[in-house]
C-alpha cells in the first residue's frame, strides 16, 4: 500500500542541503540507548561482544518507535505551512499512523488516517491506540498503493473545502525531510559506537535506512527489505542522495530481499524464529513485520558470511510493539 516513487509532501524542501526555514520539533527522548546483546550474539554465531541493539523502540511518545524521529521534521514542516490537520496513510496496523496520531494529540492538531482495508469488528493493537489518541480513520477498502494515495489526496481536498488547513504526511514518514531524523540518529549511533562495522535495519518505506546511509555510509548499513513498497532500494537512494555529503549509486546500497516471504504484513517462519530468539536470549520483544525480519536478515547474513565474528554489529530496534497485538496470526505462529 505504498507509493511507487518518492512523493513531494508538505515541508519537503526542494534543496535539502540548504538550511531549512524551520527547526525540528522535540517529540522524543534522546539519545536512545545502545545495549549489548551477548547471548543473542552467541546464538547467532558471533562473539559475545559483537552485537548491540540500538533501542529506538524507547523513543517515548505513545509506545515509541522510529517514526518519531521522522515526525519531528515532517510535522515541523507542516506547522511551518500553517497546518491544523495532519493526514497520512498506512496499513491498518501502521506504527507511523499511531505516532502521527500521537504527535497531533501532543500539538493540538486534528489527525485523519487513511488506512488500507476495511474496519475490523474489534479494534486492537495500533488501531486501538489510534482511537484512544483521537485520530479519525478513513477506510480505503481493497486498493493498491495508487488508490490509497488517491483517497488521501481526496481527503485533503475535502478537509480544505471544509475550512481546515491539512498537511499530507508521507507514508511511513519517509521523504527527504523525514529522513533527516535518521541522519541525526546515525550520527548519534556513531558517537555511541564509532567502530561499528554493520548497522542492520528493516527496510520499509525507505527513510530510516536512507538517513543511516547518509550518516554512516552505504557499506556500513544493511537494509532487510520487508516488502513494504516496490522499488524500496530506489527510494532509499533518492532520499539518501539528497542528504549525503558525496555521490551515491544505487549499487552501493546493501539490501537483502530474502526475508520478504509471502509479502508485507505476513509472518514468515524465519521471522517467528527470530522473534523467539531475541525474546529468550535478551528479553527484547521485536515486532513481526519490521524488526523481526531485520534480525532474521542479520542471522542469514552471519550464516552466509556477510557479517563475521569480530565485527561490531548494531541491530536497530525500530519499535512496533503495539502492532504485535494487532496481528491475529502471530500467536499461532509463535505457539
């Protein structure tokens, strides 16, 4: 349910290297911890001191997660344009939608969430929190990415016609502007672990990986594709190229596509194993769509020699725990 190419959205500067006419908001708690994971490292076949977890699930607002870093920029851009309403898109259990709702609640803005699918009989997971935070859902039914975003555009037009000043926040918070949040996160991580060799992160809408690439360089960042959008690697390249200090080729990016399975939103056996491994080795709960796949990809990378013992490796925990409770098939897969 994602855009096929990067979309221009509110506050996204045409010349991102230039100084912006507004400052980022402060919505999260920084810096997030970098924690050792020695038992998980050894279970993966690494040395005990090789593996660390960047806890971006502990960012504070409404259950936390990586989207807060992006929203600090995208919502700042929306406010700079006078917005009083935020509109965004996503799947039913979108973590980004939840945190957009939370940002709106904190700032006194109305929030409308254009979600793929039909309303469930009972709200759970992120949908329950969306409602608690006061966001209004607009259900798109069975649509593709273009249909979802067409409905978002229609919703923005309707709100504007009713006298509101809406801003469309991009899917997953991913845009050149939103990726600035992970440019900063990458710099934060390099201060915590200057010698890191591999930064492993789930690749969804592209902005998180792009910011890390711009900060740490393409060869240090390994993105594990979740199947969230077509041409995800091209999206990463577009955002990262706008923020990086030097030239960047698509071929420079490290992306694994072996963990997508039946597609975004599904739980693969490899991801189920990874979820259990992280929980039982470190007491850390990952989510079944993003960070579980990232750990599964890390495990595969160790097995095939892409990541080796003795190389400092960081797994970026991008959050998503509330969505864990919204996927009906997860308990059966883990049981």
